[in-house]
């Protein structure tokens, strides 16, 4: 059976083809596709996808249930003392059942039909969940898990088949990939519910029982949906019923699947399907031996190979043992590990969503090749952490995130998509049955053997009995205890401002293409699309001009309102600005929206590093603040990806800007829930801005929330220590504007402002905002091509930023700055030489750009913001950071706005030479002026470095 070609770029879930299009046969790979109603097309996906949701929920719930059931106080049973083998039976019991379900499914879909197989799976799901939840002992519980697993085997066999055969070809890839999205959504729900119930007596019973209503909804929904028209026609051409009756039945089902928009074309489409099926020989009865010959043999190798590698690359170990892995890495509290698994699940959800957006645009192979390459790197990183780098715990965190992200970008959705479409129709049921059998067999094997293999590895290396160092725990002699989850949360929500800022950069690069002359009235959706270079400059630099105002407003805001309320205010401005920009009826309103959004950037980029520096444990302060840059880069990658998906959509630029609203809302809610900076509270106390005793008690409460239970009774002494340090460095004196330019603060100001100035005037905004234009001038003539290359550039930036995060607290700030900026100098001169002399060697431009962004992300990117957040004395930190951010965005806006005119005047070659000369000056500045702050508390930095 021929597979569909890549669809035209404007096809999407929200678009329906014109009813006047000439209809080509549905399966012949032609350029025309059938009409359909989006609502009618999505419903046949929704209820089968509940089978995936239940499967994912079971993974997440089991991860928490194994913790609950092993607790003497919370399990509610007398048989809680389970061995690793018995735990393996619980976790892999459903997978053994899935093996049985896969065998049963070999002929069931061809005999009963895809719909009835899904109804059967919902029934078995229901029975298995009830038996497991009410189990009086371990054997009954394992039986319930096996029965539930049979439902998984049937559902994971029939669901992709039903969706593939009923989905319109234009969106088939997206809908089948969305099934994986539902699996991940189920896992997040499982982790979330498990986290809530893990501390309840008998909580594991409720965890498993919660899947009962989902199974009921799935069964009722599938009862209501029609059968697959292709399966009905397969029976017709194989003589398993009256041809006319089966054709009429198929027409009726097609009407229900496509909606009224299909009109009178349903009979013609059914005839085309019949012609296609006859042409490819589907009227022949399938035999077992045919599975291993000819076309089906190749399909079997492809399908079984994909799902085999999907499992044996370690995926079940991460999914089923996520909580255990985090516990062994330092999360001693089970509930902490479970909540971290929720965060991991949300990240998987995002990456799966990205894959869904691009799978029908970029194709299956590019996603597989890119994602699996990332998995290779991450697995070696994870192994190296446990073997060699256990004192560099960020390696484990980044490796796990990279693994699950790349998996969800490749094997996760693409594996099931490929096996659902690769087999010929008459052999599809059997082919999918074998592929699903291979999948769950390898899944059960890896899941069951993970714990014994880990024990064998530990005993062989002499690690049994050795206490694992807490994840991300530092070695500073004055370090104090903290919960990693509590330490990360005060980073996570402020870091969302970096994500929104980065997203705006990526989205703007694509939005200016959507609004530009190239796309004109066909896609911009406005009459004012013919924008001059000056107007494009206003759009790109409008947010940065607003950030200048935000930086000025922030001068006293952090000291008057506090760091927390300044971040809440920035989230509100983000939301308002994004809304105005997305709904702008004319160009001036759009610029106003960009300006308001920019004020939010200015406030956020001022308050976020300040809040994180003052709340982070000193052992991991460098890593957490550098991870903020990592979030900015993630935002850029997402912005480029979303922009690439929407750049060909009518009015796509509006959706690009509107997509930042939910992120801003999450940031605002998160900051509302977080405590204030204890250092800011104590600064208010010693400066007489409140009752000393009340403010000290408030600081102690905030510190307890920031460090978690592990801080114990040491919070009051730590607050007293902070107070003593603040008094010793003179923080009790009121700050005046004149003092900003004298003594210690003058030196801090020169260091901070100098770093962020050179961060911008070495050409960074030109690469970020004009990435697509640079790639176009370097040979990518199609705007969409350039945008996709920008996505790859963003992924490279992500890797290099991750590298900086790994080593910043090991090597220090100065070595990264000196090494990275040296590489930037070389790359800028290479880029200039390409445009002046070497335009016939395009590899020079590609290597120079990669070298530039890689070295920038190792140096100025994370280290600039890290240094300005820790270099200023506490009482001047708000004003100092305000000036630093002002200098940063002023230079950013200037370079962004001036890049196009300077490029037209000097030419790209000379302009990059100018940037290179400035980079040389920045190298001298770093060498002679910038100090090393690694391992010092904020008060020690003030005492020793200024």
C-alpha cells in the first residue's frame, strides 16, 4: 500500500479543503484530499485515544503505587514487605497481560472489527482495574494487573489501526501522534493523582480504582462510533458479505466520520477505496506465511524493529521507575520524587506536542534521526553520571530531561504512527499484533530486569551500602541542608520569564516573515502587510524598547515591592502585551502591544535573577542561574518551532504571539504561591522598615518553605547568620543614588554593566532576531527552510547552554568567559570573511554560526546574567540590576534596530568584522576586571571581590 506524500504546508487540524477540489483516490498518494469536518474527524480519535490515556495513567499510578504499597504505615495490608521480584511482578504484570492481549489480537480485529476490539479492551480494562483495586492479597493483585494488561494489549493493537483507517490523510500523522500525547497526559495524571494519594492509607487502591470511569467512558464512546469503512470494504472484496449492503454500510460510516461537509462525494470515495484495495491485491485472503514474505516482510521488519528499539533503549526504566531513579539520585522523600516525576511528565507532554505539530510537515525520518541521536548522547551522559560524575549532579538532571524530550520527539509518537500505517490492509491486524507483541515483550523484559540488573551493577562495583550523595548537593564547608524540589521551585517560576522572553525572540523571527512582503495578502490576514525595513525594526525592537522602560521602572520596584511582587507585575504585563499584539487591528496597536510586553521583559529580567540569587543554596546558585539562560534558549526553540508550524497559516503571526499568554499566566500564579526572598525581608528589618522580630519570623518561615523539611531546626540560626553578615558589610545603611558610583558599588557596576553591554554589542541580537534572514542570505531562499534551520540552531544552543550549566560551579565563571569569548572572536572574523571573500564556501558560514552561538552559550549567555545577579551588594542590588538590565536592553535594542541599516551601509562582512573587534575588547575587559565568584556566598562576594 502506498503511503501518503507530505501534505501541502497549509493543511492543519483547523483547515478543511475546498469542496470544489477535484477528488483523487483516497489511498493513491495524489495531491487532493477528501473533505471533512474537524469535529467529526477528531471524535473517532478521541475515544480510541482513551486507551492510550489509560495505559499512560497506569504507568504513572504504578510508579506511585509501588511506593504506597511498600509502606508499613500506609499500605493498609499485612503483605507490604515485598521483594524486588514481587515489585517487578506488580510493575510488569500489566505488561505480561499485554503480551497475552497482543496474541489474542492476532485475528480478533479481522474477525470482530476494529470497533468491537476496542469495546472489548474497555471491558477488560474495567474488570482489571476493579480486581486490582479491591485485591485482598498479592496473587489477586497480580491477576488484576494481568487482566488490565490484556486490555492494554487489545487497545494498543486496535486504537492506532482504527485511527489510521478513519483519519483524513492530511492529518493522519498528527492524530496518531496525538495518541502518544494522550499516553503522556495519562502518565502526568497518574503521577499527579499518585502524588496526592501516596500519603493516604491504602492510597494504592484509589490510584488503580481511578481508571474505572475512564474505561467506562471509552467503552460507551466506542459503542457510539461507527466501524472503520476500510475494514467493511475489506470484508466486501473478500466475499464475507453482500457487496451492496457492505458498500452502503461503508458509505454510512464515512458520512459519520467526515460530517455533512462530505456532501454527495461519499459513494464516489467508497468506490475509489474499493478500486485501490483491488489494485493492491487486498481481495486475496491473508495467510500466516505471507507475513514473512515480500512487502509484508519488509513492513514487519520496519514495524517490529521500531517498537523493539523503542523499548530496549531504556524507556520502561525511566517510565516505571522514575520515582526510584530520583530517590537513588538524592530524593529521600518518596513524595518529592513523585512530584519531580510530574514535572518530568509535563516536559514529555510539551515535547510530544512539538512532535505532533511537525510530524506531517517535516516527516517521520527526520524526527526519528534527530530524536534518537539526542537519546544516544543523553544515555551516555546518564551512565557517566553514575560511574564518574556523581559529584556533578546536574548531569543526571539534564541527561534525564534530554532523554525523555528526545524520546517524545522520536520513538514515542513515530513508532506507533509507523506501525499503524506501514502494513497492507488485509494483513494490518496480524502485522500490528506481532509488532505490539514485540513491543510489550521487550517492555516487560526491560521493566522486570531493571532492578536486578541495577543491583548486580552496584554489587560488582562495590557500591552496595554506600550512601548516595544528595543530588546537586554542594561541598562548601558552610553548606546547609535543602530539599532539591524546594530549591528548584523558586527557580522554576521566575525562569518562566526567560522562557517567555526566549519564545518571543523565536516567534518574532517567524512573525516578521508571516507579515512580510513575501507572504503578502495570502497569509498575513491584514491590509498593512507591506512593511518597510523601519517598520519591521519597530516590531522586532518594540519589545526591547519597552524593556528599557521596564528597566527604568524597576530601579526601585525590587526594593519597594519586593522581588516576588515585581515578578507578579511582570507576568501581568506579559499577558496584557501578548493579548494586545495578537489581537492588533492595525500596525500602531501592534507596536503598542510589543512595547507593553517589553515592559514586562524589563521587570522580569531585573527581578528574576535577583530572586533566584537570593533564594538559591550557594552550592547550586551558579547552576540554577545558568539554567535560566537554558530556559531562554528552550523558549527560543519553542518559538521557532511554533512559528515554523504557523508561518504558513492564515494570520499565523497572531497565534504565535497569543501562545505566550498561558505561560505568563502560569508564571503569575506560580510566583503568587512562592515565598518572598528572606534576604530582602532581612534588609527591610535592618533598615528599620518594619518590626525586627516580626520580619525575622517572616524570614524564617520563608526560608523553611524554600529549603523544605530537610533544613530542620537550623532555619533560625541561619537567619541570624544572614543578619550578622548583612551588618558586617554595612547593609544597614540606606542606599543613595550617589553611592552607586563610588567605592564597592562602582566596581560592581562596572563589572555588571560591562558584561551585559559586551553581551549585546558583540552581535548577539543580530543572530537571534535575524537568524532566518541570515540563513536566507547564506543560501536558504525559502523562508520556511530558514525558520527550520533556526530551530536546529536553537537546539544546538540548548546543548551548549546545558554544557555551561554542568561546569559553571566546577570550573568557575572566568574560565568559561575567557574560553567562550575567544571562540566568539574567531567565529565573527570567520563570518565576516565568508561574506567578503569566501562566499563560494558556504560551509564557512555554517561552521562560524555554530561556533558563535556555541561559544556565546558557554560564556556571555548564562554567565552574564549570573554575574550581575550576584555581584551587587544587597542594598544596591535592586538599583544595580536595574541599571545593568537597562544597559543590556538599550544595547540590545540599538543593535537590533541598527543591524539592517548597518548591513546595508557596511555590508555583512565588514559589520561582522566590527563585532569581532568589539569581542576582542570584551576579552581584555574580562581578563583584567572580572573576578571569580565560584563557591562564595553573596555576602562573601561583597567582602572579597569588591
